[in-house]
């Protein structure tokens, strides 16, 4: 199982683009990368997932380099409501079960 | 609304007592999970189940047991609660190669 490492915290201001990088050096060939957002007193919520290159949806982009040993979640023009903890999770493709989260990145967006 | 229901929402429990946290999903997902979340420690996997009738141990299984008699339900039992089991407990479910869906959590205090 690929272990993930993220910065513990990040600060930003409203309107800025925020990039949170996750390191997963021992990612396996079939693994894919997912990102979750968690607000206080709520369960984590899925944001985006990808296997390689770039994925974009209505809330974020995910950049994965060719070696796949890291991934970067990009949040365009953050607002105060984006203040949350963000987790990356590496998931073995074609299997479920022993899914281990890292400690996440606490993003604080200031006015 | 489809999703995961956890009960109770919160509970104060005397040490030594037995307690079962309930989790029900209506999405017919194969896999279900129990995580605990403590300040500064992120989400830690307690037990998981890939399909009805099977269970597996996660990172921190000691002191907890689970069962998966059917697809929808995945109860977590503390046979004899201890103060170190004070935490917020999240249940989640997923299908193969699809994101995790989390419940809103159970806040448990063991005194």
C-alpha cells in the first residue's frame, strides 16, 4: 500500500489559486489517486480522482506527473468556504479494503 | 436521499460498558469501512469489509469488532470501552474503483 505524505497546513487568501501536493513514492502500477475534502464535524467528501496526467472537474484539477510519485490538487480562486482539511488517498485499482489515509493538509483561507 | 446513516450521532459511555455503533448504507456498495478520527491523527482505519460475510483488520483494530451479515449494515462494537476510544467514528462505503462515501460520524466519549 502506498504511503502518502502531505504538508500539515497551508494558508491562502481569497481569490488565490492553491496547490496542495501529495507524495506517494511507492505507488503501484494499478493504483490511482483520490482527493477528499473534510469540513469540521462532517465526514470527508470526494473531490477528484485520477491515474495520470491531468484531470479537471467543476471544483478542482489534479495534476499527476509521468512518474506518478506525487500528485497536486489545484483549487482555483479559493474562497473562505474552501477552508477545510484535504486528504489524498492512493487506492489499489481493482481492489478495495485496506484504505489508509494520511494526516491531511489543513487549508486556511483568509479574507 | 441515498447515503450512509450512522447512529447514534453522539454518545457518552462509562468505561467498561459495551457499545455498538450502527452504520447503514442504501447504495448497495460492496465495501464498507470504519475509521476513527482524533485531533492531529487524521483518519485511521479500524476494520473494513470487502463484501457481505467478510471482514478485515485495519490500522487500529484492537478493542473493536465488526460483522457484515448483509450488504447494507456494518456495525462496530466496543466490547468493553476504554477512555482511549474517545473519538469521532466515521463509517464509509464504496464500490470497486469508485470513491468512498462517508457518513456524518458518531462522536463517542468514554468516561
